[in-house]
């Protein structure tokens, strides 16, 4: 098992990506996994390097920022009540993210390993479908089995 703390929320409603990112920042500060500098750094990085990713059938956002703002590694997976508009990572357009997977990392090398594993799984439609349709109580185990066990 990896050393990432995993937080899961479903059914949250956000007007836009800024509101979602503010929520992530506030929640992670409250949980003690990030420094007070994290919320502003997360917003700043998203403005410079957007994280909305259009996959074959679904859209996800993977917001993150530099390790200097983290106290301990964590992942905050959010399945919002309705898709949230994020700027697209490889384009100037907007995409509506059905899942938001915020990465909080303390080691840049670990971040690369986690991103590779995560992107590999995100290419598999059945993995995303599992996250989108699992009961809230099952999401944490599903994510651990499919992602975190692979990077442990």
C-alpha cells in the first residue's frame, strides 16, 4: 500500500474550476496535508498550466502544484454532482470534467510515477466508468486497488 492519504467527495457542486480549486485548497489545508501557500499555488498553476484532459469518452481534471507546498502525499478525488468547466491542458478550449483528481506530492519523482500510472489507467474506459459509478464507500478501495497499489 502506498503512503498517499486518499480523500473522496461526491455530489459537490461547483460553479467553475476556480470554485473547485478553492474547495480543494481549503479542504487540504484543513486536513493538514498542505502548507498555507497551497491554495494560491494551486490556482496559479492551473491558470498557467491547465489540467482538463479530454479522454476518449470522458473528461477529467488533474490539478496539482509544486511539491514545496505539500506536507504529506495525498490524493483528493472528487466526483462532482455535475461536470465542472476546466481549461483544457493541450488546447485553448474548455472541457467539462466529470472527475477531479487533485494530486498532492512531496517528491517530484513519485509524482511522475503516479502520473504515469494514473494516465495509463485513465486510457481504460472501464476504469473511469468504475470511478463514476461506484458507491461513494467503494471509491477509495477501487482507487487503491487500481492506482495506489501499482505505485507502492
